[in-house]
């Protein structure tokens, strides 16, 4: 059987280094807020190209803490609006509503599946304080138009970078300097959920930013609202990356570019060789270098109007697939107030998408087998 994602095989690549790192932490007697987290934060900040990286407990908390920090700093207040794509994993939206801010959902672009930047402006009101972009499936969502809107309306741009560590964006043209996701906006949330491109062996997350005040606030809020032990300036949370996960992530960070490159090669092979009129492949221009690096292929998502039959056919042929995601956030019980609002493009995407196996440890024979079976679907 071809697994959708073989986590055991992914981590086995680095097993000896991971074991050295975990033994070091176990033997150290120090498990929270120590040198392992500091090291990893330094390396992550260097990698992303930002001044600050702050380890937190998970990706949802990274986004929650950014917004909570803006509220504590007086930049946002309860009831303010944050624009967010309707087509995202629900965590992006939970981070907003958890802070008693109002998520304003905006439809995606049917070709990129990312937030349709040209639809944002008509959703901006006097209460809009931020735009949360999600680099969905690993593809950068950015543009000069977005930067101009943020400037014009004085909005923060928060990146949900849970799926796109290592992707490069920031400019539409080849001449402008490329920057990595996580450094494009005012602040970004990362997830190290085991299945993400940089996965921990448990939960983990991080916030990145160039904003000194925001970094200090996020760090305090993630540690009981405290900068100094037993002195609590704010009503914070306990949301910290632990030493063990930080040590493991620090090992894996060294290989993230190689892993992402392998994903790109597989994606390119899929795109060049899958030929089936019943399917829509990712619409993506691989010929430009800058575009090539603007996707890290966390997921390889195709569309099919007969999605259920396709998935069953692939299962019958030993190919495991997943759906990202089967129910859109606005149709969830968690957001009953939005259940009757229509987001037709989001709904179409949720009805048609299917994620093919994609990981840096897929063998070429497996990739070729997937292509052969998919091409024979009729
Ligand atoms: C995974 C994910 C999150 C949440 O990350 P966790 O570490 O699981 O809390 C947020 N947004 C998106 C787009 C994600 O894919």
C-alpha cells in the first residue's frame, strides 16, 4: 500500500541524530525554557529571515498569541474584524474568534485555492484591523496589491504559515528580492504538527516577526503573561515549545530545504505526467524559478467532480488519499451563525479536492505507480 504520508519513514531518515538530541535533553535535567528552545528559535529566525522567533505549544496557539498580543498592545479590541480566507483549515478562524475578534470570511481563487486578494477591499470596514493570509497547501499567498491594501487601510498582515515553511514569495517580479513566508507580513504562525513539512514528534509551533514589541508580548503571553518568574503583567496562557521538541526540530530544520526540494520534484513529475480529463491538477507555473520556490507542496491537491468514486478507486488500487478538507469552516457546528452564508467557491473546492500521496520519502516507483493508476481512472 502506498501511504499518504509515512511519518515513521520520514523520521527514520534522521533517527541517529534525533536520538542523540533526545538523549541530550533527557540527561540535561532541564525540560522547559532552556538552551534547546533558544537554539532552535535562533536557527528558525535565521532560516526565515526575521529578527524574532518564539517557540509556542502549537500552530493554533501561535496565531492566537499574535492576536492576543495585538489586543494587549491596544492595536486591536474585542469585536474588531480580521479578514481570513473561507477556504482554510478551521484553526485560522478559531484563532480569531477565540480572541473575541470577528472573522470576516473571503472567498478563495479557484485556481490557487488561496485567498482571492482582489475580493478583500470590499470587505474592509472601519473595524477591520488585520488580514490573515494562509499559504494553503504550501503555496504562497502574497502580492503587491495585498501590501498596498494593508498600507492604505493601516492593517496588520498575519501569515498562517502552518503549511508553507521554506516557501519563497514577497514579490510578483523576478527582479525584487525574494523573501520567505513567515517574513512577509507583520507576524506569522508556524505549526510543527507531526504531519507538517517540519514536523515535531508531538505538538509544537512558533511565531515569527520583526516587531520587537510584539515579540516581547507574545513571549510573555505564552508564559502566563510573565516576563519575570512570579511577576505577572498580563493574563497569559501556558503555551511553550518544550526542550525535547525544540531539540528534535533543530535537527530536522537542517534538512527542510532538501525535503521541500524533493516534494517539488515529485510535484513536478505529477504535473508533467498525470494526464486525465476527469481531473484538474494544481495550476502552477513551474517554469519560473521564483514560482518554483513559491510552493513547498505540503499537499498535492487535485480536483475531480467524481471525487468519492476516484478516492474509492485509488483505495482499491492500494493508494491512500485524504481530503483537505471535507467540511468548510462556515459549515461546521462550531460556526452555526455562518452555516447559511454562501461561499460557493469554497464549497466547490471542499466537494472536489483530493490530496494524492506526497512526502519527501516517497520512492520513484511509488510516484510512478500513482501516476499510472490515476491516469487509468475513467
Ligand atoms: C495545522 C494548521 C494549523 C494549526 O496548527 P496546529 O499545530 O495543529 O495547532 C493552523 N492553520 C493551518 C492552515 C494548518 O494547516
